[in-house]
C-alpha cells in the first residue's frame, strides 16, 4: 500500500479560523464568556475528525491542556464513561477526592461532593448529582489557584453519548464562566436527529448562554474545489485528465474520507494486473490507466474493505480482534487475545500506524484507536455472526483475567461482551450487577437498558436469594420511572399488576403504578392504585411495602390539602385528615426500617406535620434525624429546605440561612436549575421575613426574581407559583398593595377573586404549610383594606 497519502486538513480554512479566534479569546481571558462549546457535525467521512485533529494541534500551540475521549456502543452500561475518562486523565491517576481537596480545601463542600460521588450508601439521585458536580469541580478547580492553563476537552462520536454524561456536560456548560475551558465535540448529524437524543439538551443549554456556542456543519466538497482536495491528499501537484477528476468526484460525491480511501486504492497495485493507476513522476502525480475499466467500489465501506484485503491473514486477524474490542483498544487487551509474541505484535502495530489504519493515544494504558470509526465498522461488519460471538467471548475472558478487582465498569464491559457472544447465562450476573450499579449511580437510562438485557439473558438461570424474573422487572420499572420513561413503565406494569401475579409482586407494582399515574397528573387513579397496594401490603404484613405506600399517600394528600385549603375547604379538610393518618402510620413503622431513604422519608413527613402543627422543637429533632439517616453530607433541598423553614420559625435565622446557602452551593456545583431556584426562593423568603429596611427588602426581591427566572426557565409550575407569592408578600410589606395583588392573582392562576378573598386564600394556603407568621401579615393587610373601604 502506498504510504504517501496525506491525511491532513484541506478546505476548512474558514471553520478553523473561526475556531482559532475562539481559542485565542478563551486563552487570553478576554472580556466575554470565559469558555466555549464547539460542535462539529456532519455525515460520516465528511472531515470532522481531520478538523478536530487540527483544532487540537492549534490549541496545544496556544498553551491549552488537551484531553480527549470517545463514546462508543461497547461502553453501554459503563455509566458516565466519557466524563469519568476525562476526569481520570485530568487527575493523572490520583484519587479524585485528593485532587478536589487540593483544589478547594479539605473541609470544603466540594470534597463532600466528591465523597458522595463514590458512596454506595448515597441515594441514587444525590450520587448522580455528586458525580456530575465532581466532574465539573475537577475541571474548574484548577482556576481557583494560580494562572492555570486553559483546557480543551474533545469528545468524539457524541452520537453514542449516554444520558448521565450529557447531564455532566450540561453542568459544565452552566459553569463555563468559571474558567477558560473549551468543549469540542463531534457527532454524526444523522444519528442525533431525534429530539430526545442526549446531545440535544447539551446543545440547547449551550445556546442559552450568550456567546459561547458555535456549530460547524461539515459537508463534502463541490466540484470546484475537488481537484485541490485531491492534490492535498496526494501531497503534491497533479496532472490528471479532467475525466479522471470528474469520475473521482462522481464516485465520491466530494466526501473526503471516500476520496482519500479511493486514492489510496488507485495508488496501490491492482490485485489482478499489478498496475498502479496513480503514481508520482518527478514530483507530479500522473494517471496511468484505463478509466473505462475502473472497478470502483460503490461506497467508502467497500473501498476500505479493498484496502484491508491487502493485509496478510495474521495482520487482518489482529485488526479484527481490535475491532471487536472497540473503536479504542488497549495494547494489553489485544496482546492477551493474540498468540503472537509482544515484539511481533508491536511491529504490526507500527505498520498499522504507518499506513494510517490506527493512531496511538497518549494515555497511561498504552491505548490505540482506529484512525476513523468507519475502518473499525468495516472490519466488524465483515465478520460472520459465529465469529463475532467467538471473539466477543475471547475478549470477555481476557478482560476478566486482566481486571484488578470487581467494579461497575468491568462488570458492564464483560457482561456486554458475553451478551454479544450469546453466552447469556454467563452474562447474566455481570449484567445484573452492572444494572444495579448504574441505578445506584442515578444512571437510570443505562440501568434500564441493562435490565432489559438481564431479562433477555435470564432464561434457564437459577436465581439467587430474593431475585426472580418479576423482581427484576420491578427494578426495570423503577429505572424507567427514574428516567421519565413512564410509557415504558406503564406497559410493563400492566403485566405486573394483573391478578395472575403473586401478591408480593402486585403490591410493589401497584405502588409504582401510582407513581406513574401521579407523574401523569391522574390524581384519582393514583389514589386507587396506592390504596390497592396498601391493602395487599397489609394482608402480607410487609412493613417496607406498607411504609412506602403510606408515605406516598401522605405526600399526595398533603399536597392536595395545601393546594385546596384556600379555595375548596371541604375537600381540603378530607385530604388533611387522610394526610395526618398516613403520616402517623408510616412514622409508627420507622423502628422496623433499616437506615436509608424510606426511613428518612417517614421521619421527614412526620417532621413537616409537627412543624405545620407548631411543635417546632419536635420538628427540628425529626428533620435532623431524617438528614442523618439518609446522608448528612447530601445538601438536598428535599431535606434541608424544610429543616431551614423550621429553624426560621424557631428563631434560628442565621442557622437557617446557612442551610439555604448549602443548598445553593450544592445545586450550583451540580448545575441543577431547579434546586438553585428553590434555594434562592427560600433565601428570598427568609430575607423578607428578617428585613428591616428598604435595602434588605431590595435584596430579598432580587433573590426572589432570580428564583422566578430559574423556575420559569424549566417550567416548574409549583416553584413559579410559590415565588410569585413571595414577591407579592415583599410588595405588601413595602406598602405596594396594587403590585402585591397582581402577584397574588398570578399565583392564583385562573381563579377570579376580589382582593379580600384573594388575600384570604393566600393566607389560608400559608397557614396550611405552617407559615402562620406570613399568613398573619396578609390578614393584617385584609383588615387594613377593610378599614379603608
């Protein structure tokens, strides 16, 4: 094969110039956004990889620290693989917690966050948030001390991006103003066309931040620039007949990869005649052949296949094994698969490097990747089904022998290869562990995909302990619900709630069905499902199931009571009675529950009831127990906000504000707009109740407006409504009754009430939520208005 074909960049001067200006702006810390997001999209072979490589070179010349990774199908189930790989490279093999402690200080909330990210006892939602935040903290922490280099993070093949990694990138995007960081991504446009693809929200979040996003749609070349492309690929001037250039263009449609591979073929001896169609004579490339007899393949895949066919059998086999491992492969894994000695394999790898089939990665595990994903795809697609299965089994065996210890990454990878090898019984335990690990890390979409494979692999498996096919189906439903795939959850629950299932299965399934119906706003149907689950749980004397459903019913009735207290008193009272009964029943079971989320939930619901009833000392104690039971390091608004509300009512305003600030700090690290908005909403509430002058009220109003903006940006209706009430109260406290009534009317939505009734409805709602002091101020306004009238 001819080795003179140049793989450099041609015809992307405009794109590269624009990207270079962005790199220069970020590196110089000029006025404007500190970071940038650059996406390269287009068809396969259009030149995204070549442009990305040139960007990496340019960035390194500007002093950037560049790290790179790629997504691929074989990493399915390896939750957060690309972002964790980037962190591994930036931490340079050191424990992440150690790096974060060095950046932020050993007692910082960021160190707590890193610890939670690796805690198997943390609830999945908190652990997911901690993983997302720690990824961004490691990147941005470098800029807290000294003048660290700008960073460029390149993620290739984003069409295979997982949902968890997308969340981490969204968090990083939301914090790009903290340091000079450029995110460079590449993806195939046709693979991310669906609006639900994980790349889409990453792009949407970048677009919302002014001045940081740019996209370059990379297309093939037209006929006017095609001749220059050919000269660029050949690395010198040409003297080709016009019909030859035209024929090349017609066959390739200007696709750079197709053109490059076709030129490689024409520069190599024809297997039948031994003739070379393209050759260099005195530094000029000439054509020597019969264009009419060209046997040109119909696609770039066929051209690549023709090139690969020129390898000898042993070399081809090595590349086939590498293709089964994935787009990227470690030398140690490939060596473990080969009978050849290390020196012989090294020689072959150097040959593959020389002829541009692979490239070497600058990583500690001595890894390589195919120079284009299409090369790997062609190798893999040409293997027979039987051979693929045999090779996947070999890869699984080698990885099993190489791994140092069991962890979720290895389990997912080994399980995937065994699954593809059709060794389902062998794959089952690996996939089940990987699915549960993914769910524990909050990677619900990946967990759901793995649980589906677990069920497909379960035929003939002897289940251990309490596991059964139905119990795993229930775990799959939980994953679907956590991933907001409620339609999938509903379809599976329709099977599991049927009378033919054991009562233990139906109990859990009906409870989950209630969750799905509640998510869809079907309150009455949700109540029916919960009540049926409760009856079955009581018949089984299943404490955990009973407590779970009592908590669900308590929270549902509690929300309905608060919502209807000011507008439908009879219905509200019925919900209140049910609310209290279910709270007390769940609380009575707490001693029979293991420490964890369910016990914390029972404590939290009882604490809220005590707070609303005015028993603040009991409420304070119960909230503290709930926080310690779930994980005191986790600054979740679900626990700290109501605890802070209790502290405020108990006269401990400074301590209450400290907890609110913890929520804001946690959610800022996580990039959670909802949690941040909730934090700012309650900060505004607390500042408002403590305010003594116009400056204090102004600070409270600014916090409330910030909260409202956050709630509105994600469409969080309850948050919008509650913040509008706070803004109305601030207006009322500063003497602007007209503005206050406008805010209260907005909060009351379509309910048309005259001013006195409107104020009373808001006051009753605040009473129902244990905010009597706020309600009392509104009633004072009612009396003042009545006196004026």
